[in-house]
C-alpha cells in the first residue's frame, strides 16, 4: 500500500499573503490543524500549523477589544509565520515509510507532492484508518494473539494449519515480541470455533496471548 492510496485530496490550502485571521477561520471551518501554503500555480511554499497560528494570536489576557484583535490578526500574513522547510513525500512512498517519518519527526501530517506541486496530504487520521483496515477492526470474527518464534517458516506453518482446518484468515499483523527471538502475531479469523482454534494453534506457537470474539 502506498501514500497515494490513502492520502486526502484535494487539499485545503492557503496563499502566503492570506492573514492569520484567514488561516484561523479556515482551520476552524474545515476542522484541520495544518494548511499547506501554495502560490497561484499550486506550488508548495511552506506549511502553517494550528500551533503556529495560536502562537501569534492575542492572548486571552489582552486588553484589546474585538475589533483591535481582528485588526492585529489581519496584519500578520501567513508567509511570516509559516514553516518553509517542509518534509514531503510522493504518492508512491510506502505508507509505512510515511508513518515512520511522522513518528521520527513528531509531526501529524505530510504534504504529498509531484515535483513542486501539491497533490495531497497524508495525516495521522489517514494512518489510523489504514491501521483499522490492516487489523480487520471492522470485521467480525475471532481475534487471536500469539507469541511466535522468529525462525523461518513459523508463520507459514500456522497459516497452513488454519487453512487445513477450514479457517478463513481476514487479517494478519506482526509486532515486536517481549524478547529478541519472538514476535507477537495478531490474526483475525472466521470459519472456526474459539475452542477449536486454541486447541489447533497451541502446539504451533510459543504462547497463546489472547483470544476473543469481536
């Protein structure tokens, strides 16, 4: 799966000459926390976040009246407060690579570009939705978590046993185990009973960690 498969588009953007007030209104109206800044040709110039907007807004302790506050916000242009060094990805970037970039850089979204043109944005919300799909969170079935040895062929042996028993694997996810020699595998399955499933997999894994109907 690639970024282009799950990115949001078209993207809500703002021009560099727009005001702080414009950015604030747009973010509230669209329920977003970041705005790519583009020129009239759609080329990426930077990005402005809600955190940056709030930093420049008058504080609640200000003695300015509502008209003076609006005037102050109108006087500050987006190009003054935006970040010009923007991390970007392309539509053919693997989605897990985009997730790694977000985590490593502590950011909640990445603009997607083609050349210097903005074509989309991938956000933490898009990644959460993808995670739900990968884990089969919306599928009814039995959720099984097991600890398995990292040795080659272990997962294949488990999946072959499930297939032979008439089970249907809906999703598979693997995670770091509690030691360097194990992994935790979570599988969503249907077509087999809970007790039969536990009996089947117990001899094939290090430990059955959890099994539940969802």
